[in-house]
C-alpha cells in the first residue's frame, strides 16, 4: 500500500505541468541552434545532441554546463565586450534548459519540434580562390600532445589580398587547434624536407623567424572574413604553413586538414596584419616572464600607438598556467575601451575574436594587458606536480603572453563599418523559443522604462543600449510583437493588441536581457 502511494506521488511530481518548458516547443530550438553544431556525428563535441533521446540522456550535464557558461564554449566575457558572431546563450535560454531538466525534461508534442539540422561537409567559403590540403598524415597514438606543421604550396605568382580564411579540419575529433602562417622564405619547406613523415614537429611557432601568422582556428570557429575593404596581404610565392595541435590519443588516426582562401580581386585593399602587439619580451612592464612555483602571479604589457590604428580582432595566447587574460585601451582623452576579457583561460579554446565594428584608436592610444598565471596545485592544467619554476619559451611547459591584434592604419569613421550587428546568433531554421522564464514574477528591469504605463494606443520605450531585439509577450507567454531597434528610444504602436498585462523584453548584443511589465488598457 505504502509503495503504491509513493509511486502515485512520484507520478505527480514528474508530470510536466503547464509551467515546464518542453523539448519540442522550447528546448530543441536552443539545442539545435547552439549545441548541435559541435555535438553531432563527426563533430568536435564527443557526443550527439541531435534528438530528444540524446538530450534526455545528457539533460543534467546540459543544465550544469550551460549554467556554468562552460557550454557553448566562448571564452571572452560578453559583459566586457560583446564580439561578432559570439556563441553565447541568453540568460533566458539557460533558465529554460534548467527549468526543463528540473521539470522532468518532458518531450511535449513532437510534431512541434524543428527538424534536426543537417550537417553536410559544406565549406563556408563555397568556391574558394585557393583550396589547399595537407598530405594524409597518420597521427601516431601517443601519451603526449603532438604539434605538427604542414607546408601547403599554393603557387600564387603575385601579391594578393585574403578576405576570407577557412580551416576545414580533416579529423574533427583529433584536430584541436590550427595556427595558419604564411612563409615566403622557403624555411618551412626546408624543415619539412628533413622529416620523412608528412610535415615536421614544432611547438609555439613554426620554427621559421620571418613566417607570419595570418589566422587561428579552434573547434567551432567559423571562417574568418575581413571587414569590407580590408584584406590580409598574401605574398607572391608564399607557402601556407599550418601548425596543427593533436592531443594525446590512445589510437592512431588519420588527418588531412584543408585551408580555403577567398582572395580580393586584384586592386587596392587596406592591408590588415596580425601581430603580437602586446607581448612578453618587447613591451612587458613587469618581466621577465618567470613564474615561481606555488604562486598566482600577474604580468602586464603596454604599447602606445605611434599612428592612428584600427583594430578588427584580437587573439590572446598563453599556455597551461594562464588563468585570466584581459586587454583594454586608453585613448588620449582618457576614455577606456574594453577589448577582451577571458575570465577562465583554457589553452584548448583559442580564437581570433572579431569585433562587431572595427575599433579606431587615435594616435597616442595606449593598449594594456593583464595576464594572471596560476602556478599552484589548484590549476588542473599545471604540467608540473609539484609546481616548478616556469619561464618564457616555446614548449607547452613554458609560458607565453601574447595578444595578437588584426590591425590596419586607422581612419576616422572605421567604427561605422559593420561586421556583425545582430544581438543574438541566428537560430536554426529561424526557430523561436516559445517559453519565457519569469513572466509571471513580473520582474521589472530597473533601467528600461516604458511610458505611459498603463498605455492605450502607443507607448515609448527607453532602452539602456543602442541596439536590441524587443519582444512584447502576452500573459500566455506568446510574443505578440518582435522588433529590432537601433537607438535608445522607440515608439511602439499597441492599438491593434488585446488589452491586458504584457512583459516587454529587450535583448541586447551579448545576451543581456531587461524586462518591464506594461499594462494596456
Ligand atoms: C564549439 C563547439 C561546441 C558547442 C557549440 C557546444 N559544445 Fe558542448 N562540448 C564541446 C566539446 C569539444 C566538449 C568536450 C569538452 C572537453 O573535453 O573539455 C563538450 C562537452 C560538453 C559537455 C560535457 C561536459 C562535461 O561535464 O564533461 C556537455 C554537457 C556539453 N558539451 C553540452 C553542450 C550544450 C548543452 C551545448 C549548447 C548549449 C554545447 N555543449 C555546445 C563542444 C561544443
């Protein structure tokens, strides 16, 4: 008898009530848009999130990983600077996943779910001007990381400008990151010739002094496109050299990674360069970079621009002791410009992060960085146990402090150039999440204001940011109006809407969300 009662109670508590989001109506859209890109067969994510059954199996881990903002992986803090094409969930999306899991992870009506995405091996640069692939390489099984450089001759007879660069990993499970260089000296080809296997081993750089870094790739990274009118100079007769990081693996595997380039038509482009403008030798202010055992130590560098400069992207780089990497600029008038803040540096997730608009730095602007290293036992990536002295060098067990900037000569007005203006990553098949967390609680954001309130035909919304998606949600949780705004004030026509209580949501680039309650009478 007692057993029966418990069973009945259990049935009641796990039954989805009206307030629980469902897979089909709410969660599938989030997962297909933000997770399946990596979590599918052959993707870098190790397990699939392509169906209700997959997600149900992983539900608790999904809740925890999204609440901790560990997934989707996106190292730069969007609150410090919101980047182009950033991979972040809104707080609402995180809350919906949690509410779904905590409510028993119901499927709901499966016919409402969007069709799962199809991942063809389609290139992001569909008809590249240059497509070069490295020879098939058998990655030996090894207990150590393997950093291998491959030379891709591209037979380019004259100087050209690269406007798009795509890395297509041959083996998505094994290619952990790729640095792309150009080498016009022939040095890399000579090193390659000395090694009988395809490629040659080299950590840090590619072992050729004059080779120039032109791109970086990490799992999930998209192709890199330069802002309109700008290009990376590809020197005549240069080789493309890729350094591929294969993590330790118990099986031997095959890889053949490809590079696709889009070139500008012959003619003038503003030349972009990718340089380590803040670094651990030339402009470190508290060097040398030596980190004592059992300490958390901080290092800085600074550089004042001798000319007006425009930066379009940033790529911070350190090794296994790196804990936090932050860069900012101070303009001659004292204005502070946040650039990037990686709160939890993770050697495995590196990227070249593009700004939504290029950032113009007048002559005399100082760029600063602060890098925190954790050389204690608490750092799970510490290569030494017990910790040892670690200093500047090329090996994984050495350290580095580099902030690469994609930059060009700066012109007034560069900040008007649009790289990415959308507040949130486009959803799979434009699916929408029906569920809104917290509508019933009437959480009123302090900074967004609506007047008059109550309103009749029109009301004026004053926002705390320049661009936002606005959604007006009725008492049933349906979005009755969706608008994209530029500017901080918008006048909305509510004359055709049913009278009642609504929640107005403003979603800003970077995922910040504000809400206000409004009554139409
Ligand atoms: C850019 C690719 C990428 C995206 C996008 C991504 N993941 Fe992952 N995910 C990974 C990789 C790679 C791992 C393995 C991490 C590791 O080995 O450290 C992982 C691991 C995980 C894990 C296991 C974490 C653990 O505790 O070990 C979970 C759960 C997860 N992802 C959920 C998600 C969810 C949910 C989303 C979408 C909201 C998502 N991921 C989006 C690449 C991705």
